C-alpha cells in the first residue's frame, strides 16, 4: 500500500526519506530519519516498534542487515511487513515479507534505496530510483522529484491519500519534516509545503540548538536579519 525512498548525500552526510500511499497519515508511522545515524521505513502492515528498537542499534553502529534480521526474527507478523534501512555510511538492507501484497519488492543503488508494496508494478520503484539519481537540487527537491516519478508510473494501485518527507543532517531531529495526511494530491501538497518552508523556516532552523551548538542562537535580531537577507537573495 506504500512506496518509500531513502537517500544519502555522501558529500554532506544528509539523510532523507520520503513516502507516498493510499493510507491516512503515513508520515506519522512509516519513515524515520536521524542525522549521522540512519534513515528507515517500515511499511506494508507497519510495525512502529521497528523504529523504536532499531534506531538505538543503528546508533550504536550495528549493520542495517543485522538490525533487520534481529527485528524480523522477534516479530511473528514479519511476513506481512516491509522494512528498509540506509545508514549514515551508505550501507543498505531491505526486507519484504512473503505475505506482502503484490506488486511488492525493492531496488537499491549507491546511497539510495526504494521499496514498495501493493503497487501498480515494479516500474514504480524503478522510476522512483532513476528519477532521484538523475535529479538535481537539494535532498528534499530530489526526493520530491523521485516520488512524483513513481506516481507517474502508477504509484499505489489503490490511489493516493498521504505523503511525507523528512531530511536530517547533523542532529537527532530533522531539518525538515513535512506531511500531507489526507489530501487528493499529496505530492503536490508536499511541494507547496516545501516551498513555504524556504520562505522563513529553513533559515530559522539553522539557528536552533543542535549537536554543534547546545544553545543555538537566541538573538531574534540576528535570526530576523538572516531571514531578511535570505529573502533578498531569493528575490
């Protein structure tokens, strides 16, 4: 019922994940991204505990393949799950249970993994990966382009309802986390939300506390000046 893409920028270490489906609020449960650690997607019959138990193991440096084996081994419903992981060093692992609804499967490239189930066909994941590889721009822009290509190839065979995107660089929390929970054209809505995020939020985010700045910048004059300068550059 879902397809997702996980990606890594080897030059900056940025990790990203994006997902689309004919299911309500997929972003609340399916994709998880932690800067310098990993991106993960749990789908089909989602098991939210995969992220709860899996991220600490990835944080400790465990290989994605070993994490998936451990998570699925302890889950009696694993044959109805789909899970893939891309860690901060570029290692990829994917699992598709035999009980997932066809078309289901995954593809991978260098620093990119795409997986899906209940899709119109394999072209969905193939076109998603190809579009990401060919795309330019920021991580968020490339992920959006990739999902749009997958949708054009047929997407979720039941239709569309929700989509989500997360991008993280150095921090445990995302640089960008946007969702369309119930929308007739969720990918178009993500495009709109991404554009709005660039007007103010993207600059504001740079001043928040994080791994390299425990207190961040809390001088509103500095923050507002940077926002105005960024607006002038965009114009």
